[in-house]
């Protein structure tokens, strides 16, 4: 028994801790394990050291290298994990109790100083409100320039412009003759040339038109469509060679038996030659039908 006790004393508490963290050298590790199997006193010291090490980890008292060794080399058995769970439960319990004890203590110390039910605090609060009211009145009445700085411009009243006085009665002895300005003459409205076209007429049978003369003259084309057809259309006017001259969009049918789509073309756009108008529907992608209309200009 005395021999075993002497062998147990050879291993210090630091050696036991390093053994649990796997930090002993190979020779020390072998000797320690041999003594651990044969020395009950050393085994008891190791058990106590396991509890202390679990507590140090739970309360975050280990260094970073010790924490890494604890996770990698210590937590290898279910028994050690159980000890760690117990230590963490104790830490959580102590933490909640310490917080719950601190909060009432702080409140109890400050409550007598900030109790609004005391007459002293009531008088102080009423005095503060009165001072704020008097300061506001003083700023408004005595220091308007300060108020203008504090109030944003968007809340200020907009000044109203005063109309400039005008002389109503002119002197009859003025040497300058009276000058009367006349408004420019209105542009005369010219009636359009109306041309009705159908998509069943070929280019050879298409009508021949003579555009009206005049700077503001125009031709109104009426394109017949299927009876009862609805929707929004687009008309593209182009020459026989395919050059687009004009495009009219958002056209809607009007009239009935047959319905028509109309749009205007400046007469100056139409020169002598052959033309075609392509009418296509734009409001419904499923109904993108198109029709061709032809006419000739002499």
C-alpha cells in the first residue's frame, strides 16, 4: 500500500491534467497508464480532475490550446460527455440566478430616486414643462429670426405677389401714335381627299388618285375590314420598292357594313408612283392577321 501511495505522489495535479488533455510524452503516458490500472488512489485523483476539467471548460476558464485539446482528446467517452453536461447545467443555473439577483438590486437602488409619485418629482416635472412653454413663447414673440431658422422652408407661408399698379387712363396729348396689333390670320382648313380601299383589289386594279395641292392638304384613307371586327390596328404606308413612308398606330375600327379603319396622310408625302398599305392587328398576339391595300398616284 505504501508503494502504491508513493507512485501516486509522483504524478502531480498538472501531470494528471495533461494526461486528460493528451499532452503527456509517450514514456510518461505509458507509465501513467500502468499506474492508473494498479493504483486506486491515482484513479480517484483522475476522477476528481475530470470533474474539475469539465467545470473549467463549461465556465470558459481554459486557454485556447487547452480548449482544443479538450474537444479533440478528452471528450472520447460517454462518461466524460455526461460530466460536461452536468457542468454546463450548473453553469446555466448559476448564470440565471446571478442575472435575476442583479436586476432587482439595481432597480431597488434607483427606484427611490426616480419615483414620480413623490411630491418633489411632481413639482420638478411641472416646473420643467412651464419653463419649456415660456421659452417657446419668448422665441416666437421676441426672436422671430430664430424661428425662421428652426422651421423648414416647406412649412412657411408663401408670400403673395402684389400686382403692379397700371395706368388706366392714357393722356390724350401723347405725341406717339396709337399702335394696334392684329392677330395673324388663321390657317385655312382644307377638306381632305377621301379614298376608300379594300384588300380584295390587286395592284393592277387599284384606284388612281391625284393628291390635292396645298401646304396643309392631306388624304384620308378608309380601309375596309371584316364586318364586326374589333381590336387595335397599325397601318404602314410604303412604296412599291418597300420603303416605309409613314406609320400610324393605335387605330380603331369605326362604322359598320363594312367596318373601316381610317388614317390621314399628308398630300406632300405622295409622289407619282405605286403604293401599298399594310394593316395589321397589334392588341392580340393570337390574332396578328394583316391585310394589303394598293393605290396609285399620278
